[in-house]
């Protein structure tokens, strides 16, 4: 999947059935029954969608806001600047173990953004406060996974830009690490410290996506245990040739992260989405 841009060029998923390869398109294998019920590739999904257990690691970076905003053109969203000219980029890896959508690994490239109609926070402290209280929307620029079912579900229900790739994650006693490869090419690899014992209070936050000519907003809640937060961290490894890796390099990576986070055990709950025309305000506010 080597296209770039906020408008995700959604590829079919190639799978083997009866010894034959076939391309499967998400909109052809999914159906919305009503506001709380979907059928995804023959399986019923009901809200809320529950993740009983997962582990995650994240690296956050300060990046060039103009380059980041150019990546988001045509989305209707504006990157949030922690400092003038500096946006925030998050690289994410999640190992889902008990989940209504299956046991799978996931990566993500995320930008905290302002959707239409929401006010700009004050630089630095205002942005940090909104992030800490879950009042920042996170635009999911890309979300590779390593399973077909969650690809269809994530696309069709919440509009997430999912496709099947290789996601490797190792979560050890003192260090977690992982990598995202696409079509045999490295996009990113990074690490975070582990071993923390802090519990994570329940937090509600909104994820944004673009699909089928609409902007999508989904609120999720999360709690957890085994939180490790560290300022700075190891420098990630960024691929050389993949277009997504080249975009990360244009943002200024590889460099040391602003901070890293790992959580050994995470539980999540995802609600039904809201969708509007691109560039229009959402009915629900994140502030």
C-alpha cells in the first residue's frame, strides 16, 4: 500500500479461497443493520465494541507543522501546534489479544488535530492540557493491521485507513519494541521503556478518519495498568524507500522522540461513529 495523502486509496484485500486468489472489497462484504449493529464479513458486531486486553507502545515527536499540514490537505483538519511551527506526530503499535475484532497487531501514524468548528488551544500548556484530558482529536493518517477481518471492520464501521501489512511487536519486562513493514519494506521501527506500575484512569478521546468522501469521528474510552512514561527515548529506525517512510523523513525523522509511552495491559471500548461531509463541523464536541 504505497499511496500517500489524507484521502486513503483503499485497496481490496487479496485472500485465498479454494486454492484461488481473489480480491475482496470492504463495501461488498459488510453491511450496516442499524445504528448499533453491523455484519462484517458474515460476523455480527454490536456496540460498544470491547477490547478486553491489549498492550501498546507509542513514540511522540515534534515535527514541521507545514509539512504535516500538507500531508493532511483535503481532510478539513488542522494540525495542532505545540509550539509555533511545530506539530505533534505519534507512531503507535498495539498488540490486541482479547478483542471483538480478533487477536491481531496494529500500527498507526497519528496527528493531533482541530476539526472544523473547534477553537485553537493556547500554545504549549493549552495543548498539553487538552491532550492530558482527552480533549484533542487524533487524526488517523494510516492504520496498518495484520489481519483481514479487522481491516474490513475498521474501514466500514469507523472509516479507519486500514490494510493488511506486517506488524511485529515484542513486549518485554524493561523494553517494548516493534516494526511496521509494508510489501517487504520497512516503514518504521521504534521502542519504549516498560516496567512501570502506574494505573491508567479511564479516559475518553476522539479518533478521526476520512473514508468514502466523509469525515468520521469515533469516541473511545480506555483504562489500563503498567503505564511507563519517559521523556526522550531511543531514536526510531525509519525506512528508506517506502513512500510513507519518505513522508516521515520529510517531517524530520529519524530523531529522538519528545516522549514515549507503553502500557502493559489496556482495556478499551469503542462507540458508534459520527460522520459528516468533509470540511463540516461534527455535531459532537471534543472540548
